[in-house]
């Protein structure tokens, strides 16, 4: 089954996102758990979640992906900023228990001059504080572009974080195709090699989701500017190889391309036409 969806807004609730996804022939979706700028989030309605869970089952939707606000930084130099990130993630994870089996993706953080090793320690310390043994959510580290002092643009850095997380059985990775290209991994001409490297360092069983984005910039640019599918440096042939790759084709794919709903619908139609049944 090809699970493909796009980023949607949570503002009207879960059932509304399910129906919106269905209207563009998606069978999954991603949403921000709250305003990307962070801050407090409205409570989620139990009735809405119950209705969504029925909808998800009835329409054969795959796993959905909750995205933490991208402004959180577990490895900020400022203790107050680290604490805010921890508290927000703890609140998100507690809420997500109402949606068992959901994936929760976050940007590992920016070490802002503290050095990557300190960054990794602080990220793992934050995770160790907010995770608990019976949690039903899998927490995903997103592969980053390496903009500024971002941690997580090398597979080794993600490995080091996971190694320091006590409940690492609840940890996985979300691979963002724009970011890995930006980080210098050649997924255009050497996808097999990159996946072999991922497998050697992280283990392909850790890979739980793909952010499917084209890139406005050439490989190794460290810029993190997403482009529409087929209109950037990654290009459609490479994207078609990614969605059909035997190690990836079973994973849920999430578009974070610069689009409104209609544009996402067009990209989903294009990708469906290129997915080998
Ligand atoms: Fe992200
Ligand atoms: Fe992403
Ligand atoms: Zn990005």
C-alpha cells in the first residue's frame, strides 16, 4: 500500500484533517501539534479524536505524523529555552496517547556554538526526561540540512542521540529528502549507497517516515528550502526511485512542499501515477 499525504492544519481538528486528506486522495497526513511558534495549544476534543479513529480505520488510512513546533530547541544555550522545549514535548506526548501508534517527529535542535557533543547530550537528556516506558508513540529524529549549528545532519549524530536515550526502543528516524540532499547525501545518483550507509549507522528498521520534498538548492547547500515535487534539484526521476525503493516503499510519505491543498493534490496524483503497484 502506498501511504502518501501532506502537511495539514490541525486547527479544525482531526476528523477535518482526515476528510481534507481524503479530498486530495491522501491516506495519511502530517500536522503541527500546535502553532509552529510554540506556546500553548488548545485541548484536543475527545469526540473528534474518536470520530477520526473510526474514519482512519474505515478508510484504510496509515499512520499519521505529529510534528513538534520547529522552534523548539532541546539543546539551546539558554536553560529556559531547553526547559520550554521539554515541557512542550512532554505535553505533546501526553496528548498523543489518545492517538495510539502515532509518530512524533521533531528537529533535534541547534547547539548554537556549544558544540555538537554538548548538543547531543542535551537532546538525549531532554528525551530521557519526557519519555516513559509505556508510551505508545514513537519519537522520530528528523534528518536535518545542517543549516547553522543544527544537530542531526549526519547519520552518526542521530545514532549518538539514540545511543544516549534510555528508552531507545521508542525512537526512530524521519528522513527528509530535501534535508539529506542539503546535508550532502547523494540521493539523486547514489540512493542505494546512502540507504546502505543509513542501515550501517542507524539500521533501516529505525526509519519510520519520509518527508518527501524537492529542494531549491543543489546538494550540500545546507540551506533547507523546500521545492515542489519535480521542480527542484532532486528532480522527479530521483523522487520516483525513492517512493518505489524496496527499503522505502512501505513507509508513509509526507509532502512539505510549498503548496496549498490543491497543489498537494496534484503532487499526490502525480506520485500515485508513478508508484509501481
Ligand atoms: Fe521538520
Ligand atoms: Fe521535514
Ligand atoms: Zn525543511
